[in-house]
């Protein structure tokens, strides 16, 4: 890739990390944002992959502010329930790739899914009830 130049100053840009702080509903979070940066210039140029970093951090912040589950909490409850990511998506909802996205922080878990997980954490025996009502998951568990 050809070196980038800053559109504002014409200075050369280098790939690196910059500390960024985001805020949501009175909460703040700082993280290292990858991108192309020029010396002495605050803004940078960010690729789609770079923006996924900030999107995931914003989703974590929203989860905290909205009292939803963080990706780590979703993963911990799913594992406690002994469900694969695919089975959790089929039994609890969202589809076969939903829990992969929740646990990576790519997608913010909905209030409904968060509530279902919290209830199942307290009453894990009810996973069997939900599995029996989910044809795809029931078929997978018998294989």
C-alpha cells in the first residue's frame, strides 16, 4: 500500500494507535483506536476494520449504560448453560450465528435475549423446555 498523506496538512501518515474516549449516557470509556495518523494532527483515517474496534467498544459501553449483558457475561452464561454458540442462537433466539456476534461485541444483545439469559442462569433446567420447542436444536442434540 502506498504511504498516505494527511488531507489537511500534506504530512505523511503512519499506521498506529491513538487513545480515544467515547461517552454514552454519562459513562465514558477509553481505548486504543487503530488507524492512519499524522504527527500533530488529531484526526486520522480509519478503515472498516478499524471502525469495528470503536463499534465494539461503543456496544460494550451501551450494554453497561442500559444494564444489558456485556459480551463476557453472555459468554459466561452460555457456557454455564452448556450450550454451543449455535445451539444458544437456535434455542434462545437470534439464529445460528447470533451468539458469535454477541460474544465478539459485534452486535449488542437485545433486552429480550439478556432477560432470557438471566432467567436461564437462575433456572438452567428450563433449557430442556426451550430445546424441546426448537426443532433444529432438538435434532442437533440427538445427533
